[in-house]
């Protein structure tokens, strides 16, 4: 099968933009040129690679070639950089969950900001589903809770992000009696419908979601909603510490036995198995920042 880089680039552009016309603008060519490249690619592959819907999307076979196109683009951009090609820019597309981005992943941003000619493109995705972007070829690497490597990827543990149930003092005063919170009735804040962390804590206590469930779909605003008394929520330890010290938040399960007073999320780093110095450099930074901020996956001896 004879695959041309320009054909793969057209397929990647369609996957990113959702239409032949937008892909043409992104590539600075005509829509006719994009159509010709896709037809030639489909002829070489012997099957349909793009669903002509609105928006356009790769077929399962097309997704595999999108991934190949991104791999080719990364390696080609690195080669141009090594050859000191003028204006060469390498794009690193990474999936990361919102709470990691709001806490420990900031150090990664600071490091990459000092790398000339590198553009970081983040996709914010729940840690339980971020590997889907790897499978579809939409990300080069991902912070994920999935310890099983996606085909063609490597996986390594990063550590544990611990969450504790917290609320504002005024909220706790309304819903806590004699040290016992009314888990069945007190309003809860969730990130979105993919967020099952609060459900996990409630299930450990023999409860399901209460009647009132607030949805606040950004990490910073979720944190602020809990601080404002909208409801209780599971707050990551790096965000929680300063609020406990200042009295802006209180723990709702203080003194409970371990397992009922927290939810631990084990995070992993999955990346394509490519001989890419830049992807390796990014992995080194992620590993360093995670080890400094996350709890170890196995308890340290006391």
C-alpha cells in the first residue's frame, strides 16, 4: 500500500476540522486537492476512510491511518528541527484530566513553555476515557486511570491523586448532626456525567446520589462551588490543603475508617511507542512532576 505524506496530512486535517473545506484552509490548498488526496488514499487502502457526514469523521480504518499520519508528522517535524529548518514547529497533542491540569500538571506546562519550536495541544478528558483519544489517534500521550496499555503504546504508573469529601463550614452546619453527615439528602456537586467519584464514595457508605445534584464542569469552578456552599464534593488534596488550613473548607468524613473518607485515583502515563526524543523528553517531565505531587501507588513503610 503506497501512502503519501500529503494524503495522510489531508486525512488528519479532516479528522481535526470536520470538513473537506476546513481541512483545505488548514493545509492552504483547495478543497478539490483535499478530495483528490483522500480518494487516492482510499484507493490505496481499498476501503472508505472518511464518513461524508456533517461533521466528517474517519471510519475505524481511517482512525488507524490518522494515527499513522500524526506519528509521521511528529517524526518529520523533529527531523526538520534537527536539520535546523527555519520555522519548524512540532505539535505535541496530549490528553489530560481536568484535576491533574488544575494541580500537578502545571509544572509540565512551565517546562514545555521553555522549549523553542514546540506547540502543546491539550485535550481535557476524564481520566477514565482519555485512552479513547489514543486509540483514535487524536493524542500522542495521555494521563489516564487505565493501567492496560493501548495497542502500540507504553504505560507507566504516575501515582495516586487522592480526593477527600469537603464542604464549606456553613454547609456542614446545615447538614451534619453529631458528627454524622446526611449523605442521603445533602446536595452534591459533580463535574459532569462522566464524573463518578462522588458516586464511589457514596456507594462505599451504602448510598446513591441525593435528589439534588449540581454540575459544574471545570475544575477551578467546581472547587469554588464547593467553597461557596453549593454542595459537598470530592476535592483533590493539592487544592484542599490551603482551604482546610484557612477554614474555608471542612472535611465531612474526618475520623472515618480509611476507604470511606477518601477516593484514590491511580494515574498512569500512556504514550505512543515511538522513537521520538521530544516525546521522551515530555515523558521525563511528566514523570518528575507527578512524583513530586502525587502519592505513591504503594504505601511507603512507616
